[in-house]
C-alpha cells in the first residue's frame, strides 16, 4: 500500500531546541525497518529534511504516508467567521494562516499575534484562541480559557477531538498540550510540502483532498495522527517524543502489512452524511481512529488481588493489529518480574497466618539500608544519564520522593539552574515556600548558612489581601515575598495561583530570584502555571515538573537535593 511511513512530532518552540518537547521525525520502510530517526532543532530544518525525504522517495517511485501530530482543521464555521467565503473552507484557512504566520530560521515566530488577529476578526474580542506567555499583553488574546464557546457559537472541539479521550482543543496556544500553536506553525509547512511543484500533481491531504477514502493517484499522502492514541513503547526513547514517533511508525507499517491500514482511511463508517461533509471540508480526521474511545470505569479488584501481587485493570501492551481504534480489554494479570523488582521483595509471613493475632514479616528495617536500596532501585530504572550532571542528584531525589521514575519524563529545566540554586543557598539566600508542608519538608540541619526558610501563607495580612485582590490566599501570600525575592530560592509545591502571581510581580519589576522550583499540583492551573514559568521572558532559572503532577514533597525534595548530602 505504501513503501514508507514518516511520522512527525511537531513543536512550536520559539528557539532552536532538541531533546524533549522538540521536533522528532521517524521514517520506516514497509517492513518496519527504520530509515532514519532525526531530531531537527528548528522547523526550517525539519521542512528541509522532509523535502529531502520526499525528493528521494519521488526519485525511487515510492508511495509515502506522512503523519503529523497536530490538527489539520478547526471546528466547523471557523473559516466563515474569518470572512473566508471564496474557496473550500479548509484550504482558505490554510492559505490565511500561511499568509500571516512569520516563522524565522531561528524558530522565533508571531503565532500569538496571529491568534489575536484571528480573534479580532471572529469575535472582536479574546475568542476563540486563548493562552499566551506571561508578559504578552493583547486586547484580543488572553492567558486563560475564555469559556465563551456556548455564547459565541464556535465549538471548542472538532468531532474527532471529542472522540479521543484527552485530546486538546486547537484554540489552545500555550501551556501543556498547546496543539493550537503546533497547528499555526505546522500547517504552513505541510501546505508548502504538499504544493511543492516536484510532486504536487500526486500529493494529497487526507481527508480534505481524498475524502474519507484513498485513491491510487495519491502517491504522497499527508495525514493528521495522534500518537497518544496508542500505547507508547518507552524503550524506544528517551525522550518520550522520540519513542512516540518510532512506535507509531512501526504500528503503521505493521497495520499495512496485515492489510488493516486501508480501512483506517474510511474513518468511522457510521458517521452521518453531514458529519462526513464537515470532516472532509473543514474539520479533518485523525488517521487510525475508527470509533470513539470512551473512559472506562475501572473494576474493583477481586478479594485478595492486592495481596497476591496482581496489577488490576492495567492493560499490558498495544492493542492487537487491526483494532487500534478499540479500547483494550481490561484484565488482571500477575505482576511482571520487572515490576516485582522495582517494588522490592514480596512480604511473606514467617509466623502466624489467617486468624492469628500475631505475625512476623521479613522486611528491611535498617534506615540507612532502606535509603541505599531505594536510591539504587531508582538509579537502575531512571536513566539519569539523560540529565546534566548537576541535575542528576535532584532528579534522583524527585523520583525517590514520588516513588515513580516516570515523573522524570516531565522534568524541565533551564541551563545551569541547579548550579544557580546551589550557589544561592551557599551564600545564605532565603528559601521562599508557598505552603507550610514545603517548609516542613526542608532538611534544615543541612542548610549551609542558616538560611531563612519563609512561608507567608499564615501571616495575618494575607486573608485581607486575598479578599482585596479577589484571589486565593496562596497568591496573596506571594505579595509578602517582595522584600525577600532578589536572589532567593523559591519552592512552590502546592498552589498554581502562587506561581502565576509570582510571575506577575516579576513582570512588574520585582527582584528576580536565583531559582524557581515549580512543582504546583492539581487539575486546575498547575500545568498552565508551569508552562508560563518555562516560557517567561526574560527567562528565569527554573526547574519544574510539567503537567498536573507535583506536590509539596517534590518541592521539598528538590530543595534538599540542592542542599547536598549523599543519597543512598
């Protein structure tokens, strides 16, 4: 069906970037053999590489499928609301984006200005696009979700996005999962590749130019994919972005070999005629999705499952070939040897048993031995070599505090951040904490200069400040940090609003800290606050955990790692 498959993990980064959260490209032959795995630092470099891949394929007479991990379309009606009434809706939107986006060779671009201009034309307000860096002030683009879809008449998500659990809206331009920025920077590249005169007569955008099908004259096919639809083989990374493109490329080759890939181009055969029209002219579809994936309630474990060492309700491995659009059957299965090793030896009763009032268990009791064993297990599983040497002790302690090496996939940092924090602490800099729990977790006996550890959350003035500013107590407490901020180490492990407020007062000119440890936790604002920290300009020294996870224990562990001491 295809001679090669190219999967692209896109990035809207504002500067050249490699590694995590950057562009990754994997190309495989029809038998799944990898031709290349590349990590171009800029979108211009990625476009040049993809052009070369297509030129070589064209010269060999090959048929190629290229999958990009961002939306190709927008919810129905967007083009009309922009006033683009003279052409096929999807193509009019693509042409408009390409005509307005400026994307320089150093990756700097004007995507937020483009989003603001589109908002002005659609609503004369800050709708439908949202999300922007701290310090970007514009009447027509705001930093937070506007909650305006019901009143303004444009849907938040496309039909396909509503079918894929966890898919983000294409209007979201900043923070974790900001596929809106990927689309604004990626669509012009796909458009240029498709229109390249060397192969334009046989290149097609699926499903806009093919319908929900695939004809033989489409020799170069561009399609939207969503790597999170499939379980990722972590061993093909790190980072996760690399593992995703390698996993998905292999899946596509395998599905083609089995004969199942052709059916994917039909999308869901049960959608209505009107839905099909919208998909084929405005919204697009995600290749590989043939039915909705719903959240499934996890069954309760059977009696004794925990004691027997059963992983209950966790699917193991990817869906069977030909059924990638289905939710895997949820079954119980014994814990794998690797999981047993990671959790430590099983607890076997030496004396007593059911019905006995006394029992004795064989377990590690010596505190030093427990620490040594814990950190040894983290080192075995965590691949610490991916981090700078100065950051490895901190990464080690974070994984230990969380009991999960997987969180390290989301660790983000600025160049020299750990060293800056150690220097500041060594010179006696104060440690500013957003919660008493962070403060309580700091190992004060290791403070190198009897550093002040400050938490202002329970100061008498905070409650009144919060009322006056119409904000949380955590955010109001940050106001009292102003006299201490310059050169301080800031540890935020609880409240996203505290991190947002910190960035606001820094943008106003407050003293700049030596290091910000960003570990707020929660479903509302945590991921966005950390992305705002990462994107703050001028840049701050930071170490942060992307996404919703975080917590006081992690923030305190990060401080303790900077204070030194030999783990394990």
